[in-house]
C-alpha cells in the first residue's frame, strides 16, 4: 500500500487570512506525523499566498518523516531548494491567477529546460518528482529528464461527474502508472483526492505515495487533524 504525504498548505491559508501567527503549519506537521503521516508536503508558491520561506526552513528542522517541497521550476525556487535541502522535490506548474494547480506540467514542451533543473537538483542529492497528467508523451518526456519520480495528476479523476467517467479516468491513471513503472520511474499521485475516491488510486500497481491536503484539512476543521489523518491512513491501508 502507498504511504501518505499530508499537504499542510491550507493550514497556512487560514493563517494568512489575517497575516497572523495562527495556526502554525509547523505545529500541524507535528500533529500529522504523530497521527501516522509518512511525509509532509508544502508548496512554496512564487506569490507566497500560503506557505512562507520561514515555514519551509522550520519544517526542514522539525519534520521527522520526509519533507516534500512542491515548487515551480524557476531559478529562485531552485536556489531555495538547494539551500533548504528537502527530502525530495515535486516540480509543478504554477500560474499566479489560479486558485489551485490546474493540471500537470507540459514536460514534452520543455523537456530540455526541466532536465537541467532535474540534473541540478538531483546532482545535489535531492530526488525530483514531476507532476504530470497520465499521458503517454508526458510520462515518456519525464523519463527523458532523468527525474526519479512522476506524480500523476488525479484532478480529472477527482472531478468525474459519474461512475462511468470515474472508471474511465481510473483506467487512464492505471495505464499511465504502468508506463511509468515500465520506464523505471517511481510513482506517486495527488490532487483532489478525498475520503471517497482515494482507495482505488491507492490500489494502482506500483503506487508509492499519495499526497493529499485539502480534503484532510477540511475534515480536520470538523474533527481535528489527528483524527482526519488517522482516518485517511486507515482508508489507504484498507
């Protein structure tokens, strides 16, 4: 069964609503780990809308499992990553006006550029994952960059309107996962996963980690973060 990476971005979203100090993402990470999270994920956006550099640096000092830093493929972010040295990095597309990440990287169109970032980061001992749609050409391009992982974008699956669409999107993800494994790339998934749609993704052959944030934090508002994380872990392991 895959491990669970808990994305704590939206703890910081609540804090930034008043530009204060509460709730603290660092404290949230401690609770999530004690509840069974196998890793902590944060996205340091260029506009700093939620997670701040302070958070990333303190998390590097306090996270006891593994720290996954999501970031855009830019020189500024690479410099921060090389300084902080998270356990691994997930390169994601980023647009200032988007509410949340809207799709996977177009690796095919920027294979050489992304490959240089991958080489630089992995040369410093930081494994890189590329956040991609489960499309054959994108996964093949990801392999050409030398990245250790791909993280399959599950947003389209999560937004399926009915059971038939859900099955179709699951088949696409399953096929994409099989191709990644065939090409020697390790496999993660994330985006839009909830307590209702995660189990099927967890059962895809070769799946190593699911990165889940919004659904866990939303449930935590009602039942507490400890319980919310434990429930998701139980679901993945069932």
